[in-house]
C-alpha cells in the first residue's frame, strides 16, 4: 500500500464518476466523500503496519527475544507513525515533466528492532539505509527478517553511527537521502554529531518541492532538544513544525506491547497504562 491516500481516493472516485449519470453525480458530496474515504485509507495503512509488525514481533519471540525488553519503539507513538507515513507517501515528483526520480531513499540512525524501517518500507520507500549500534541480538534478527521480506530494499550498517555515517559518505558519495530520520543516541553530543554527519547525505541543491525532509525524534528530551536547537541556531537546519504524541495514544496490541524503557516498565494494553511518556517528533530540513 505504497500510494498516498489522497491519490488512491482520487483515482477511485474518478473511476466511479465515469460510470454514473449526471443526475446522480449532481447529488453527490464529492468533497465530503473524498475526506471520509481518505481517512479510511489512512487507517488501513496504519492497520497494515500493525499486522506486519505483529509478524515481526512473533519472529523475534520465536528466536528467544522477550518483546518486553525492547528499547523504546517508534510504533508506540501513533501521531508520529501517521506523520511518518504521510512523509513517506509524499509526492516526490511534483514537477511531472522533470527528471527527478519519484523513488525515495530513507536514511535513519536507530534501527533497533526494525519498527521504523518496517514503517518506511511499507509506506513505499525504495530503499532504507539504517545505521545501528548493534548491541542487541534482536537488531540482527529483525534485519534478517526484513531483508528477506523486502529483498534489496534494506541496508543496515552496524556500528557506532558517529563513525559509520562519515565512513559511509566517504565510500559512497553518490548516495543521497530523501528522508533523514535521526533517532540514535540521546545525549546532546551524539544527537549533534548525527545531525551534522547526516547533512552530508542529502542533496541541498534540489528545490524545496522535491527536496529532502529531516525528521528528528525525541526533541522533547534534554539532550536531543539541545542539539536540535543548536543546529537551528547555527544555521545548519530549520524546523518547519513538530508532532506531539503520547504512548498512551496507542493502547492496542500488537501496535505496541509491554515495553521496558530507561528502567521503567510500560504496559500499553487497554486499561493498564503505566509510566507513559510523551513523544515529540520535529521536522524540517537542512540549510545550504
């Protein structure tokens, strides 16, 4: 389901209107119908993510991984998930006569259990290049499972991103990212270096309508927020907005399950939410 909801609905309504007579068309609320159907398609995309995520979690559990031990999870924040899906499904070739490829490459730091990579792949990313420290067994298990399900579309680079991202850029200078997702180390120094290193992986010469999008997760946390503010103050990047969501927004398994985060046990099943925490996903772009 890698077509935008708006495009899906527009095509469906166009096909339906083609077979209706004039009197019937005149009675239809096309605008209202489009809005309702678009909302339904967006929910279907979320549901698709939930269903495949359940399969991924089942694979991890079958290999001895306790899902409750996963560190954090993109899937825990529904507001962020919706925004990330919309970002991935953006029309990347608005100038239909241009030579700009509609294909999308996502570069992210923080693969962890593969939840964000799965989201990008389901939403139509042509490729996902993910940088992961690799200290958990489940990261490699998730990498193997996703690589088999999406052959040729996922590359996970294991190691400290503070070294692997600059090395990757040096070795593959032609690689450019359409979407950059920073969700790695949460100290100010780690977040700062990830932000500055990833800038080398985007094409700053492309125009705004077809340019890159920069997403920075957890900017409400002190270290990440400090690095993000510094990047803006120094003219490295600009923030266009942010999405606020809460893990309590998501209270149905398998969209999120029992998690342990910074030592606190989190239960997100209906009626049993403990230790909830907010999430802030900022978005913008690098400046030339």
